[in-house]
């Protein structure tokens, strides 16, 4: 397996960047005309699992506790972002449910207003302890949930996540299914020789619980930097496997969504495929990210971060926060270029970037 080269993410202040022509007001637009509406907020880099495609088994370098954004700081960034046109916040991590004040974070973010009304608040979680938190999360204003599950086999799950917790994840999914929170989505990373013989079973499981399964192509974001293009399962292979069980028809109207959606046997069941590697959706990307330690990122694969932390902890005011949001978006490249030989994998693993 050929490892992807690594680069450290330079952190530079906003005034060190080319910002000629950057709009000082209006929506968060980049130099390619893409308007940004979606902010992914990572609440922690810690996790209750150790998925092989995301984190190392041991020796992870955790973010310093003093650099983790407080809830007041997160809400402040969210408020400024919403005023500039962000309409959806997605809470992620690491595992967002490990944040001790998660219900308070949800409640406060759900109260943030954009010029068009309240924002949508979504969360991506591994599902562990979801049953315990869900009633309070819904009461606090959570609108949507994505739960990750890559296998229904206990031994495989233990190997893949290095934790024997499939039962806890299934309990979390059952709680979400019973809650009536819809649409409910289940995420699965398709992996050769790991779960590629389970794709149909995963879709059937999702249909049973009233959710949509979304397959994700494995991306070069693992902390061990062992990803290889040759080893990953492609969109085409996923669709070929599903076609052997169902009639698979593409749904039109994807917009800026990362997942292509397909109807199975004429419906109502659907499945999604997020083909970030083989069919990237960069041209319509409207997402940006805030890491748990206050770094803004304009792409999952970016090797540059925009350091908001000193601005939040100085007297720069909301104008300084807005300027950093704008320069982060303005500096966005047209695409991630995973297939380019010069591609460099970001130094941080997915758990620290925020998936
Ligand atoms: N811990 C939560 C979870 O697993 O849902 C939230 C964070 S996790 C980083 C967010 C999503 O990223 C999960 O659905 C996970 O499967 C996906 N993910 C992590 N590493 C990935 C990789 N290398 N390629 C593709 N997807 C990945
Ligand atoms: Fe944790 Fe999610 Fe990464 Fe798995 S994918 S190790 S659950 S952050």
C-alpha cells in the first residue's frame, strides 16, 4: 500500500493572506462564486471509538484542553456566521456526545437566527449514549441526525473500531428510529475486504429502521496515513453491488448536497453515495469547518487553517471574526485534487478536523 504524503497545516493570521476583492458584506462567497451556507462545528477531537480509517489505536496527540473552544466562543462564531448567510450547523467531532455540555451547546446554537430565520441544526454521531441524550437534544432544538455504522457484525465492529460497542451503537440507532426525528441517515464507509460484502445488509437494516443508508467512499484522512486509491471501494462498485439486489435509479435535484441519492426498486426506499474521491462535488461545495481548537478550514483536505483562536481571545470584536470567516472562504481552492500526484494529505486525522 502506498502512503499519501503528509503536510503540516500552516496557521497564518488573516492579514497575511491575499484578500484583494474580498467582499466585506453579503454572503460568504469564494473566488469561484460558491456561496457558503453550511458550517461544520467540531466539538471535540476525543472519541469513544478508534475507527481504523480515522484514528490511531494509541498515541493520538490530543488537542490541548486550553485551546478547546468554550461554548460561548462557539456560539459567537455561529452567530457571526449565521449573520453572514450560514443556514445549517452540523455538530461533529471526534464524538460530539462526549462533550459534557452537549445539550447546552445544542440549545444555544438552535437559538441562533440567520437573516432568513432559525438555522437548521444537525449532528453526526457514532450513536453511543444517544438513547440517553436524545430526548434532551430534541427538546433543545436538534433537527437532524446522522449515525455512523459500518458493519452489523460484532467481531468486525470490534476489529474496525477497536472497541466492542456494536450493541451501544444499535441502541442509539433504535432510540433515534423511535424518536420520529426525520430524515434519519446512517453513514457507512465502504471498505474492501472489511464490509464490502455487507452493503446490501446495511441498506436493508437502514430501511427496517426508517433511515437512509449513505455510503461514503473512504478518504485519505486516516491518522495512520495508510489510505490508498487502489484499495478503496468506489461509487461505481457500490452501485454495481446494490444493482444486483435492487433496481437503482438516480434521483435528480442534488443541489449542493454531498450525497447522490438513488431510489431502490421505484421507491420509497432510497440510498445515498458520497463519492468524494471518484466523483467529487467540489464545484457545488457550500461547506466550511470550525475545528474544536478554533481553526477555520475551507475544505476537509485543506492543508491550511485560519486561526480564529487568538481573535476570539482578543478584543478584535465580531468584525475580526467575520473577516476571518470571509478570508477562509475567499481562500478556497476550486477542488481537493486527491487524484493529483502533488496531493498532500492533511496532517490532522478526521477526528481532529471534524467529519
Ligand atoms: N464520531 C462521529 C461519527 O463517527 O459519526 C462524528 C465524527 S466522524 C469523523 C464523521 C464521519 O466521518 C463518520 O460518518 C465517519 O464514518 C466519517 N469518516 C471518518 N474518517 C473517514 C475517512 N477516512 N473516509 C471517509 N469517511 C470518514
Ligand atoms: Fe470516532 Fe467517528 Fe472517527 Fe470513528 S469515525 S473514530 S466514531 S470520530
